[in-house]
C-alpha cells in the first residue's frame, strides 16, 4: 500500500484513540469499584497507543490529528452497567479502525496494528462477555462510523 493510505489509516487510528481516551474518562467516572483497575489499565494503554500513533504520523511526514474538545457518546452513561457497555463499544470500534490499519500498513507498523487489534478485541470480550469470529470486521459490516464509538461533540470542531 502507499504511504498515503498508511498515513490516512494512522490518522484514523489516532482519532479513534483520542476518542477512546475521552470515553474511558467517562467510563472511569461511572464504573463500579471492582472494575476500576481494569478501566484504568485500558485508559493508560490507549494513552500510550495514542502517543505512539502521534509519532508514527510524524514519521510519515503528517501532522497528527488533534483531539476534539468533547465527544458525543453513543448512549447515556449514567451507571456502572452503561460504563461497561461503553467500554465494550469503544474497544469494538477500535478493533475496526485497527483492522483498517493492518490492511494499509506494512512491516513493523502492520505488526503493531495487529497487536493493537488483538488487544482491543480481548478487551472488548472482557467488557462484554461476548466475542466475534473476526474482530474488527464485524464492526465494518455493520456500517458503524465515528472514532471508537464516539463522535465529536457539536460544540467541538471536528478535526481530520
């Protein structure tokens, strides 16, 4: 694939990680105590992935997409059960974005994207208790859009 396609897929993954970091902030505020450590671990993992993607975008000569000031959540998150559903949705949508990056990338970036896809799929199963045969592809078949299950808030400018 071309560097242009790889850069586009990296930018999409970066936007999704920005949204996931935001989403896990919401999850952390509503999650039950017994799962708080799991949520914190995921939050930290997404921050690390986001930072690595910023470097990868710059390595290809791109300007990393900025995080939006806020994101609209796919549903209200008023309690621990909704927080768990949000965490699962974030991970499922990230798996879709990383499947795109696996297709677009080569070499070490492709290996990293496959690892990120695997991690998102495993976290999605842990949160939801359900699995899919081909993580990342089911999300694409459903025509879901938006970065990791969230969309930029109407009050925040969308960045691409």
